[in-house]
């Protein structure tokens, strides 16, 4: 074999590992920033300059620094820690985020007037209650003036967009009020929670009303209007319960009781979701930002190219693998989509995939990062806290669902690549594993140490503390090695980069912080009124009626009525996740639906962990579910394809993995519950065959076009495999494989697709 020269080796190394040319890198970064701001409301930051920019930087860096310090050297008490976190987070929300973009038609004014009326109604209800009987008239007038001012300033007389370089005076007022509500609890902590627990002064309740108004406005800026509207409806449900019809009615609670429960309790604004964000999520968001600064994202793309680039349709498979890897350090499906997509989508188009399909692949794959261990999305940390299980156990539980998720996408990508007769990437474009590891080994150290600490049952925030620390320290290894480190890649975390990373880490955590505070309204009213049990009863009744109707067609008696009832309960839950996920990010969707759906499925015998994972999984899929498929829309911006059609293609690509949550509900052994090797192998085999069947059906071909009769059969047979019935699994699995084998027989590639399912 001919020995390569040093020049050839150096050229290959630069191709594999070195960053792109500065101008191209700058263009890519500008494209990434533009798309994230356009499609991700959580990243629609103002571009501040001058004193306001300096102030925001100082406060954001201080917030990240405080979280970094407490992660390594100890937390405050529960309520104080959450209050300090929200004091800064809510204040920054009004300084960093402009008002949301204008809604279509008159909806902007309708929504704003509804929120303004809600603020005034809540303030008026408090002042008319007996709790404020001793409040002097002057104090009442001042409180009314504050509430009316909040309502007036929230109206859209002028819409602010991301191009504004200064903070309007209105938002300085909102920032002061939002921070002041939490600061009040911090300053008077002993008096409020120790000296008079359960007693509420009028001043407590006034601050509570202001806090509710500020949380709603912060959530509207960072998440859009759907979540605040849902939160307001829930609060009104708690107040006007006696006036509601039928089973919706309840005893009702006074405005002071509702305000105190949401503001001063640990089941409202400062509940478990905010606690998890303040102690776990923030630290991993900060780690992800710091890791990206050192070049870990590019390393993931290189490794994915090595693993999948040489196969048919290589760039699409690289997109799937790299999105899974990058998703571990990015909590946002949209950020994952555009960061990896700006590199992979042009490559997919270059080898022959349509722009629409290329964008859909990237969007569908990027959504899986939140279910991929060892570092999953914020909802996973909240799930661990809610269920009371160690996060390191949740990492193991997530392995099989994540693997099935990516297997489903890879299978459909493979079928499409074979239909188009696409080759793999040019060998010259594929890095050499040895050179990549030689140049980037130091970037693995923080991730390996952090995962090891998690598996050794150290707390997640301690693992994140060492992950951040080692990310900063290891970034300097090439410089410390001197001439020996010239070939190594990655960027050192200089003091300037550290400030930039800490600032972006804080900004990236603002949206989830405001959302979790707003979700606290729903959770608080649910526990106060028992709303969750009523919803659960409704789901059970509806599922039972549908199951009895279907059971009449089961002439062989293969399926138990309970199994069919669970199926319809899961279908209704999945539909609710998709609908809510159209307007709400994954984490709030999971928190809300897990709290009201889990009791219903638990009554049917579904393990709690399986129920929560089901809701979590479908909340993730909502990011590629039209009509609001933001990840797909962002990918369409890179691919230069039509957004809605790209979203529909991404949804079709998700059909194979959509069956995975049903599989682990009926076979909890896939979540490693009551593990038995034989049962696990049987359940895994059924899930894999079901994915093969659905993937081929919704791709529209498996060597030969799949027409309507085969499409219907593959759907029905694949669905039957999730029940875990031995006879059904064996017969149905054999039938699916036979249909696929018939279509894949020699001579089928490139056949005419007329009449086939699955439009290109």
C-alpha cells in the first residue's frame, strides 16, 4: 500500500477537522442566528447596544455564575433558591425579549385585551374580598393604579421586534415589577414562611396578583399566547367553579385563596417545574452552550459522517446520527435543526434528495435529541423529580426508546435513498476516524466525566458543575501542549468567550424558566380543584365506549377489552399532546398532560413511568406536527422549500417512530421494568418489525411501490404488534415481513410509483 505523504495527511486532517473558511463560517452562523430568531420564540432576543446591553450582560453572567457556584458548593433552601432564580429570570425576560410578533388579523388585540381584563379582574376581586377589608383607601388606589398600568402597558399600541437595540421604558417597569415580586419573598422570607406560615397579609396578596400578571406576560413573550391563555383559563376555572355546568363544577375558591396558593405555595409559580429548572436544567443548558463554544458540535458531525457517510444516501444518514449526538447538548429541537442542518441539508440536496425531503429529515431527526441519553431535555429532569427516581436510572430507561426513534428515521431514509438509487458520500469528503480522534480527543473528556458522575449517582447539578469546569479547562489543552497540540482542533474558552458563554447560557434558559412558572398555574389549580381527576374520568369513559364498540369486531377474542381501552386512552393522549404541542414547547406540554392524563392510565394498570414517557415522547413529536411544526419550518428555511409541505413530509417521516410509545406502554420491559431477557427480546422484535412495516408504508415503497391494499394491511398489522399477544405478534410479524419481502424481491428498484402511497 502506498504510504501517504505528510502533505496529503495534513490536507485530509484540515478537511476532516478544521473549521470552514472564515467568510463561509460567518455566513453559516448568520443564517443559524436568523433562523433561530425567526422560528424559535425562546431565542428571539433583542440585539441590544450601549448601557442596556452592558447591564443585561452583567446580570446574565451573574445569574450563570451564581448557578455554577451553587451547583458545586451547595444550594439554598428550596423556596429561596427558586425565588432568587425567578427574580433574575423574569426581570431579564422583559429586557431581553421584545413583544411577540403580531398575530394574524385582530387576534393580537383580542388576546391582549383578554389578558388585560384578566389582570384587572384579579386585582378587583382581591380588593373586594374580606382579605383587604383593612387596607387604607390610598393603598387600594395605588394598587389599582399599578394593575391598570400593567394592563394598559401590555396592550399592543406598538409592536416591538428583535431589531430594537434599546429597552423601552415600559419594559424597564415590567422588569422591575417582575423582579420585585420574587425579591419580596427573598427579603421577607423569615416573616412570610417561618413566623406566619399559612397567614397572608394584604401586601402578600397584592404582590401575588402582580406576580401572576408578570409571569403571564413573560410567558407570552418567550412562548407565544397559547400557554398564557391556557393558564388564565385554568385560574378562572378555579375561581368560578360553582357556576360551571355538570361535572365541570366544583366548590370554587376565592381570589385571595387562589393568589396565595399560586404565589406563596410550592405548587404554583415556585413549584417543582421551576425548582427543577433552577437546580438541574439551567446547569445542563449552560454546559451545552459552553461545549458548543469549544467545537464539540463539529466533532459530532465528523463522527456521524464517519459512521454513516459511506452508505446509500449518506448525507441524510449523517444528518440523523449527528442530530442525535448534537441533541444531547442542545435542549432546543429548532436550534439542533438549524445548527446541524446548515451543514447537512446542502449535502443532502447535492447527492439527489429533494429540498423538501432534506429539510424534513433534519427536522425529524433533531426532535429526537430530547429523548436521547445521557443528556435529555428539560422534561426528563422534571420527570425524574416528579416520579422520584434517580436521573441515572432514567438514562438507562431511555436507551431503547431513543434507539427505536432513530432506527425508524434511518429506515425510512434508507428506503428513500434506495428508491432514488443514491450512492454514499465521496470518500474524500469522509474524515478519517484516527485523525478526528487524534485532533479532538480532549473535547470528549468533559462529556465522559459528566456521564460517569451521573451513572455513579452523583447529583445532576454536581455532574454539570464538573462538566462545565472541565469544558473550560480542557479547551486549553492544545495551547498547553504547545507544538504537540498544533494539529488539535477546538477553541479555547478565553475570558471573553467565558462571558459570552455565560451570557448565552442565561439567555437560553429564560424561556423555559418563564414557561415553567406559567405552567405552575395549571398544576396549582389542578391540585386545588381536583381538575385532573375529572379529566381522567372523562378519558376513561370515552376510551371505554370506543373500546366496547371495537370489541364487537374481535370475533376471535384475541384482544382483551382492557387492552383496547388502553389503546384508545393512548390515542386520545397522543392527540392531546400533538394539539397542545402545536402552541406549547415540549416541557410545558409534558408537565400539563402528565399531571392530568397519568391518573387515568394508571387506573388501567399502565405503569407510571410508561405513562410519563409516552407523554414526553409525543410532546417531542409535536415539533414536527403541522400546522405548527416549527422545527420543520426552520429546516425549510435552510432547504429553500415550502414550509407546510416540508412539515407534512417530516410528519410522514415520524410515523414509524410514532408507534414506539405504544410499544413500551404495552411492553414495559422495553423500559427495563421487570426485565426478563426472553420477554425483552420478544417485545423488541415486535417493535422493530412494526417500525419496518410502518416505515415502508409511509415511505410508499420497499423496492417496489406500496399500493393502497398493502398500505392498509401494513398499518393494521404493525399496530397489532404492539399489544404483545404471542399469537398475534408471531402471525402479524410474519405477515409484515412477507409483504415487505414480496415488495423487495429483485427487479423492484426504481419501479413506477403510480398509485403508491407516500407522495414525494
